[in-house]
């Protein structure tokens, strides 16, 4: 998400795009970049517990950051946006 863009405007556009491009429920791939901290990675993963998510992590070449990819079946665009907002509460996370 662009820092120059209003978050609510961003989520509104995302909801419209998701509604136009997928039939729900549908699999959705979340991608995040987080400072390499097991605590932060675990916190992000905990938001997807008990949802059948497939979680993949990959540390950057320097080890400073970790990419977290989460593939999970979501009910609708509102559920996707709710997850993005949950994860945004973790300091230092970049949503892709």
C-alpha cells in the first residue's frame, strides 16, 4: 500500500477490484515483508490460525527481512481487507 494514499481509499479500491476479478469464496495470496524477527513472523501467522492457510517464509539474502506468503481460502473481499487491517497492526510490516 502506498503511504501517500489514504488507507480507506486504498481498501475501497481493493474491495472493488477483488469483487470484479474473483468469484467468492476464493483462494487469496497475501504477501508481506517483515523485519526478520521470529516474534513478528509468528504474530502475522497467528492471524491465519485455524483457517487452513499455507504459509511460506523466505529470508532475504542479507537476513534483515523475511517475506511471508500466505495462501488461504477467503469468504469475500471484506474478509481479505479485514486480514490486511489485522496484519497492519504489526509494526514494520509491508503489505504487497
